């Protein structure tokens, strides 16, 4: 009994330390990170730079080779489109003209056959669909990269917290072991308890060492993804989030995902492309064969309506159609006393000769469209099913996490009771020690559950293409300054934006107006006008205009008309061929004076969280000979390395601060890397001024 009481006295300090450690550990999970200035004031360690999950995602996307390849694919598709359209136009123009060569080879104007006519009309549309798919893949690549960053970020933070927790446990175990070993020599402790503590120390050391190795590897992965060394000097902001998503939101999430999911988008694009090809070729057939086309018209219409087709009957009637269009040249034609085969009078574009390259082309078009339509319907079912399954999994994981929270609270209350029983001699050391071990393991399990819950939310967000991002916690702040400044009149324009997103899945488009909170004038509503025709209704600026795609052959003018109540503010001309752009709202006029030494402007973005500075130059139109640049310190050292930077790319550096720009110099080079201009930053006007002795 004396030994037990000695252990009771010995372990009171251990119990107090363990419970204090539990409070600190729990608070570290639930309380926000102390800002740098407050942390210093509280006597904490020197402030480290904080990396947010949002900042990590942005840097990873910016530095991703996969994203760069997707961008290149978009540009390649656009170049292919321009080249193909130019070739088609030249070929079509050439066929309509009389051509000859010095060798007296004459070619008279030709009428395109079916394959050529189809190519002239359909190929540009098909290539536009390919561009659309490539652009959508580029957007989807951001979701893919974001998911990888999110999961790695969570893994890093969890490891850091597990290491900190286990290091605290290790300190407690080592102190207890030292005291018990000393008491063992005095006969006040038993060997079994000392052996148990030694095993705990050893296993905890191994756990900490293993977690440190994993953390080191994960930090290297993050460094490789964002191209900033975060192995030291960075504090990872707590990424744990909670979101309450009820079942009433499920339908909206499904709709949101359908509008953005890459697989469903490609299925819809394939269906639209097949539909365009079918309509194009059916129109050519109808115009060429007139009433004979009616033999197969019903099958075309059935396919376009999304109904099933009797393939055997269609093939039989299609063959009958081919026989019919050739029947006019069967037999012989009498001219005077001579019978001449009618086939001799058959022209190059008559009968099936018009579709010689592929007589069954329309038959195949109908089957292809029917298959593409079924694939689209199946893809929609799959994505809806996936969203519902992910939602149910989210509910299950969330409930498990909430249960762990309750279990930890209950276990902590029970541990306090057991501590009192141990003091009173009603609970042995082994029993109490076992309870403490269970409590600590339960805390680790709760952290694992929190990790699973967080990654489940981020995975759900990836599946829904950002559908629950607005629900997830987490903010970031980036500072931006971008100013421009012979005399000229410059309109005062507000920093407003519009986005015009096609939703090919439903043959619709979605218009969004973005007005800053600090906008200098009040704007309440807007309208969309195309070719002086209003599209849709007048809507509040915080509402999206969703409308079926327009059937105008050409768009001569598109504009957004904005109002404050019933008061007309301005008509803002927009480019309907791009998905986003500035909304130029005229609010007045200023007279700007231009420095005669100005050769361009610059924009600088400073991320206070990561310490990353990005400088980008925009040179005047008459400075096309500038191909690259360097930014130099007062000592002549180039920021970012000795290599020149292409003028259309940004300088990114992590050590300079905005206030030091006045001390920096710039050198601009031609294509041979010879110095063209030496210049400096005009921080007051956001301009680049050449030095007086620079030409």
C-alpha cells in the first residue's frame, strides 16, 4: 500500500501535466492561429511566414507543368482552327474560280461533292468544339491540382500536430521514467512499472521519428508543387473546416456539378458535335435529293428527338433510298432510232456519285448521334449518382467525427474522476495508467477523424467542381497595385468585370456581373442587349442571367446596360467571344500628363502571406524591339538570377519589398540580348521611365 501511495504522489504531477497538455492540444486545434504581431507580444517564438491553403493552391497551379500543358493544348487547338479555316476558305474559293497554268492545264469552276460540302460547313464547328473541350480541361486541371494540394496540406498539418502531441507525451514519459528509476533504487517502485514506462518511451520515440520522416517527405512534395522552399520558415495555417450541408442542397449541387464536370461536359460536347454533323449532312441530302430524302427523314428526326431507332428497318429503308436516287439512270433512253444507256447521261454529282466517298454517311451519322445521346444521358446519371454517394459518405464521416468529439469530452470527464479515485486508493496505478493511454489514443483518433472529415469535404468539393467551396472556411488576402499614368484625355472607369460562360450541356449561357463593394456609384440592375435586342429580363446585379444560346447569324454589338433603380447609368460594350472581361463604366474624365521618358508601365502583386512578389511590364506599342529584361539592385545584382526574362513573363522574387522599388534599376534587351534601355520604376505613377542617358 505504501508503494501504491508513493506512485499516487509521484503521478499527480504526471496527471496534472497530461491534463494541461490535453487542454493545450485541444486549443491548438480549435483556436485560430495568432497573427504575427500578437504572437510576438504573447512571447511566442519568432514569427514565421504563414502559408495558407489558398495561397498554396494558387502557387501550385501557377507552377504546374500539367496546367501549362493544358494551356498549350488550348493554344494548339486555336492555331489548328485558324489554319484549317483558312485552308477551307482557300479551297472553297479556288473551286469556284477558273484556274489555268502556263502548261495550258485548265480547270473550270467546280461544285463540291458531299464530302467537300460537309467539310466546308461542319469542320470549323467540329474544331470549335475541340477548342471548347480543351478550355474546359484547362479549368478542370485547376480542380485536380487543388485537390492534391488540399490533401497534402492537411496531411502536413496533421503530422505537425501529431508530432507536437507525441513530443509532449514523450517529455512526460521521460520525466516519469527518470523519477521512477530513482525510486526503484530506493525500493519505492517496482520493476514492472519501470519496464512499462521504458516501452512507452521507446515506442513514442519511434512514432515521432517516423512521423518526422513522413513530414519531411511531404514538405519536399509541397516545395516541388509550389516552387517555394517551405521545408523551414513557414507556418501552415490550420486547414480544418466544418460545413453543414443538408439534403436540401443536394439537387443544387447536382445541377452545379452537371454544369462543370469534365466527363459530362465531354459527353455533352460529343453529343452536340454529332448533332451538328447530322444536321449539316441531313440538310445537304435534303437539298440534293428533295422528296427522295423523305424515305429516311423520319429516322433522322427520331434520332434528333432522342428516341430509339429500329436499326434493321432503318438500314433497309436507307438501302432503298440509295437505290431510288440511282434509279433515274436505269435502262436506256431512245434518241431517234438509237437507244442509249441512261447511265451515259449521269453527271458527276448525280445519284450516289454525290456521296461516292461514303454512301452510308448519313446512316452512320444517325447511329453516331443516337450513341452520343445515350452516352450523354448515362454520364448525367453517373455524375448525379456520384454526387449523391459522396454526399452520403460526407454525412457518415461527419457523424463519426462528431461522435469522436463527444467521446473525447466524456473520456476527459471520466479521467478526472479516475484521478480522484486513484488519489483515494480506489484505483490502481495500472488501471489509471491504462485509462490515460486510452484517453490519449482517443485524442489521436479524433485528430484522424478530423483529418478524414476535412479531406472528405475537399474531395467532395473536387467532385462537384467547387460546388461547396463557398461553404468551406478559409480566407486569404493579396495586395495589388496597378496604375498607369504629351497629355491625353482618359476616361475614369470603374474596376468592374463580367463573365459570359457557355453551358454546352444545356445549350445555354450564363452572364455574371461583378461590381466591387467600394464602387463609387450605386448600381442595382442590368440588362443584356445583343444586336439592339434585349436578351432575358432585367436582373439585380447579384443575380446571374441564364438563357438559351442565341440564334443570331452574326453579332454586330453586345452590351450590358446598367441602372441604379430606374436611372440609366451606361451602356457597356462587351466582347461576346471571350468568357470574361472588364466592364468599362464611364463615370467622368481626367487629364493625365505623360512623362516624355515613359516607355511603359508595370504591375506589381505582393502576397503578404507567402512573401512572393510578382512584377510584370507592359511596354508601349512603339517599343516592340524590347524582348527581355533584368531587374537590378543598387549593387548591380540581378533579382531572380542572371538569366534575362522574356518581356511577356513576370519576375517573381521572394525577398524584395514594395518600398524598395525606388532603389531598383531595369535593363531592357533586344532579341540579341543587347541593352536597349536602362530604366527605373516611377512608383508614384506605376510607370517605367528610361534614364536620361539611355536610348
